[in-house]
C-alpha cells in the first residue's frame, strides 16, 4: 500500500506591502474544482482522454495518485496536458486524501466500482471534515462502507465492481460536494442515480452546476429541471479533451490587490463561456467599489484604492469569504457577510479563524452562526495564523499590501491550489507590469 504523504513543513512569510497601484496581467493555472472533476470523468470514460491546462498542486497531485492507485493510467509529465487512459478499477488499495474535500467526497463512489476494498485517510484535520450525508447516500444506493465514529475518516469502501444505484435523499447543507460526489460516478451505476437535496438552502450551487455541465459535456444525460433534484441516466462517458478554465477563486486575492491599491489586474485566458460564478464575483466587486470587464485580453478588475463596506449572502461563493473578509477589514464602513455556515467544515473553521486573526490585527469582528460582522478599525502588523488553509493565507496577503508587518505562520499551505503563490504575489506587490505566466 502507498504511504500517506506528509504535508510540507511550515514556511513563515512576511507579506509584502504594495509599491503602488498594481497593474499586471497574470495567467493562472487551471481551476482546482474543474481539474478534479475532469480527472474523475476521464477516469470513468469509455476511452482515453486528456485534461488541458490542469492545475498542478497538492490536491490535484493527490487526486492523480488516488486514481492511479485505483488502476487508472495517468501521464502527468506535461505541464499543459495530462493524458488519462481508463482501465478496470482495482481495490485492495489505500488512498491519501490529504486535506482535499474533492478526493474524500468524489472518490468513494468511484471506489465502489472497484473490485475490492479501498481505504481513505488523510491529514489530521481531514478526519474532522464531514462525510456523513455522502456515506449515508452511498449506502442507500447499495455500497458497503465502514467508517470511524461519526462517519468520518478513515473509511473503507467495499468495492464490488458495480453499484445498483437508484434514488437517494441527502442533506447537503454542509457541502455541495456531497451532491457532486454522487453525480460524477452515476453514469456507471446500473440504474444511474436520482439525488434529492433536503434541508436548508444548498451552498455553493455554482459548483453543482459545474458538475452538471461537465457531465453533459462528457456525454451524460442529466435532468436538473426540478429544484434540488438531479437525475443522471446510466450510460457511457466519452473520452475527450477537457480544457480547464483559469481558477476564479485562486484569482480573487489578485483581484483584491487591484481593489486595495487602486490598480488593474487582468486574468489572461478567460473563456467566452465559463462554468464558474463570474456573475456573483462581478456583483461583489462592484459593491466593493471596483469594476469588472471581460474582453479579448481576459477578465479585468480595476480598483480605486477605496473599499466600501459589503452586505452580502455568500452562500453560493463561500470560497471567496476569507479574501472578502480581508477587504471588509480595509473598508470605509462596516460589512455583514452571511450564508456561509458551511465553511466551518472546510480546511479549518474559517469563520472562527477569520474572527480570531482579524481581531488580532485590530479589527472589530462579531462572529455569527453563518458569517461575520466586520467593523473596520485602524490595523497594525502582527502574526497571522494560517491554519494549514490556503484561503486564510490569501486573506493575510491582501491585508499585508497596505498594512506593514503582517507575518504569516505558513505560506506553504498555498501549495494546495497554487504552489507559485508566494513568488507571484511578491511580483504583483512590487509592481511588476508584465504578464506573469504560469509554467
């Protein structure tokens, strides 16, 4: 069995202050969310496929290794295009999820199609991330699963080579990945699957729409005409070339740099049609006092250097909360960010972590059950704990642009989605006017 990987040691880092209004174009690697889904769909396809412009980072490297352990032949030697050759899925293996929700929630259904037991485990905090609704749903569809108390990692999926499928009801209030994890493998289930979400409003719905669009692009028949219900018919998925979009969530700290310094940042390579939540991002940027334009050069955000307070329900874009909270701490009026109780179950309890770290730098923060109220006060430097969470590091980096002396306990956690982040960020802060390209 493969050994579980050890996260890199902490890398303390002094966040650079901006030399002036940042003006740059950058070409970021592909979306983590799209890369993960593309790899899973390619692994389940009837023939070989490719993933173009994928993200190479800790989460996607672990996803590739996990699929390889299940018998999928992946060639990831090229930075620009990964080749995926599906094969019979094998069990009697162990999968390291790291801290990746995409692995721990997308691959149990895939493992059920393997020919033996598959054990999942990961970083210590991964053992606290919720899995219960997903595991309950898979068991209802005929999958045998053993799990730790509370339906947490480590788990063992007893693959039999097939899954009967059928109809299942889940409460995905804590993570939309529970829905996506059931849908992605559904074309390979004997009877397909019908998933119905019950409970409070589903968070991060753009990610479920991404799953549906990518399934359809791969040849699956998906009916989502009824609210909170998805029907995936059984059938073959096509091997194809999936081109991954630049990562909108990963671009958010760079867009924030334009807003706080009165600069302009262009995300190069933005597609004409996107499966990511561009409309929601545009609305938020405009409320904060910036502008968003899309043209031949890419997706451009321009700021004035003045940030306005924000009142917003972030349920659909919870990944943006840490950077938005940092912007709120620099605003000219209070902000109220709600609808994100589910991010308490991410890499860390992001609401508690943000409240603690923003307070430590001088901001007045009230923690709500599902969000934060942020009343800006004069900020000062200090140590910012990152909690092994890349989004917490992004928030601190944004603050450091205009608050000297912000010290991150660990910038290495940004390798989860963008290993080049410290280098790129330093170049942006220094006012590099050229195009900053990924490798």
